[in-house]
C-alpha cells in the first residue's frame, strides 16, 4: 500500500487485513462470473474492443437476479470454508 493510503486508512480507523497478493480461487469474478461467461463466448472472434464490451454487457443484462444471488451464496460458502481452514490449501470441488 502507498504511504498516503496507509495513513488515511489508519486515520479512518480501518484495519488492513493481510491476504495473499493474488488469490483467484477467492475472487468472485474468477470463481463464478468468468467461467460462466466464457462458455458462450468461447471460439468467437471480435473485430474490436467495442464488440467484446457489447457482447459482455448483453450477457450480463440477460441474467436474472437469482443468477447473481446464487453466485454470491457460492462465494460466501467458499470464503467461509477458507476461514474455517485458516487459509490452508483447498481442493476445488
């Protein structure tokens, strides 16, 4: 963390939690969203960045609220498992 961020965080009374620098198994986007989004986009070719953004936005807009609720439930369960194991290695289910 940059020094200014550390000072501001401390002054505001927040506690900085230590975590691994990159933990893809615990990132909600890597755990739930990206694997599901990659399936319909796999093998497709796009002419430009805007076309990719459009397709991804369309994909998100077609998802019902329950889709996101289920994803958050799964992530919460994974985080709880990680805390229970005290950050020990977890096999993928």
